[in-house]
C-alpha cells in the first residue's frame, strides 16, 4: 500500500530545493551582470580619465612648443641698434663689415641682474653714449636672461629684459636711457628683485619715455617674455648675432667691430677706450679716446 503523505512530503521538499536552486541561479546571474556592469563602468570611467589626461598633456606640449612670436620690430636680431643722436637705426650690422667709413660697431649682450654687466655699465656707459651720440659709433644692445633663476623664483632677469623689449617697441628713442636706468637700480642677486609695479615706475619715469600706458601693460602682461627666453636659449646655444663666436661666454659679452673685449679686473674706462681705438684700427671712424661723455638721462623709480 502506497504511503501518499510521505511521497507528497518528499515531492514538496524536492520542489523547495528546485525553487531554492533556481533562486540561487538567478542571484548568481544577477551578480555576474552587476559585476560586468561595474567593470564596464570602471573601464569607461578609466577611459574618460585617460582621454582627459592625454588632452591635458597634449595641450601642455602644444603650448610648450608654441612659437614665442615676433619680438619688437626694432630688435629683429634680438638686439636694438642705437646710432647718432642715441636714436635707433636699422638692423644690427654683421661682424665682418669692414667699410672704413662705417662707425665703430659696439655690440653688448647684457643681463640686468649681472653684477659684472653693471660694473661695465658704470665704467663705460657715458663714454659709449658720447661715441654713439656723435655718430662715431653704433651700439647694439642685446638683453638676455641667463640669470632668471637667481631671484627667489620671481624671474627678475627675464622680467627686466621683457621691460627693455617693451621700451624698444613703444619708445625706442629712450632705450639707451632706460638701459642705464635698469642698471642704476639693479637689485642684488639672490633677492626677489624689483616687482613689476616698480619696473613700470622705473621705466616710465625715464625722461622722454612715450606711450607709458602701453609700456606698463606690456610689462604687466610680460608680452615679450617668451621671446626673450627663446632668444636667450639661442644665444647660449651659440647663435650670437654680431659675433663670429660659436660659444657664448656669458654676460657681459662686449665686442668692438666683432672683436671680443676681455674684461679687466677692475673694469676701467681707460682700458676699454684703448681697446676701442685698437679695434677700430685705421678706420676713418676711429673715435677719440678722450671723447667727452654726455649727461645720462635721469630716472625716477619707486
């Protein structure tokens, strides 16, 4: 005789087991789906992050190789040429020009944070000004920024060279006087140097400076900073207009008719006068070593 209650109980247990197995199977399936979704989400998120990182790196690289743009039109070769009347003239002459009727060519590479540059300026600036003003010589002044890392992170050397370029662009007739003023107020190396506001007051305070508002904006915006940086890299890499040198000895580099002047210690005007006359040779433009200096332009700064 069949025991139906017992069979029914066994069948019920089997049904429960099957139902439990199916629930477990569904749970595992759902868990796998969730895991796949999570992995897909992570992969998509990681892809987005990687794409964003690539975009940022690309922008940085593009910005880093972006051309610096043209410098002032008066500094086509990186320096401004000052001639008779202390006014800018055309492009800087080449070092191998030998026409005896030409004025003596003085070429200077200077850094406005360079101590030795300031010493040379103090000893010889007025003498050079007298030669140039009279037409006996021209002077090419190339501001460079090789000491940018010696001003507590403020990049004073670069900012000062940019300020000089701003003047070359907007008020070139006063460039020589501004060059003198920048050396007269030269800060010590290892200090933060002058602020942009102080540079603005110094430069625009030089007698006769024109377009002061535009110069202030140019200094504040560092309009020519990248150009100065690029020119400095070229010069230190051996591209030295006005010279036959293939290696930059550091500032100040002073040349007369392409011949390098070896700095003395101490730097004296007598020694430089002698060198100028010697480098000029038998040229009709040979300057007198006793030329009377012209007064320097005054400047005010805060």
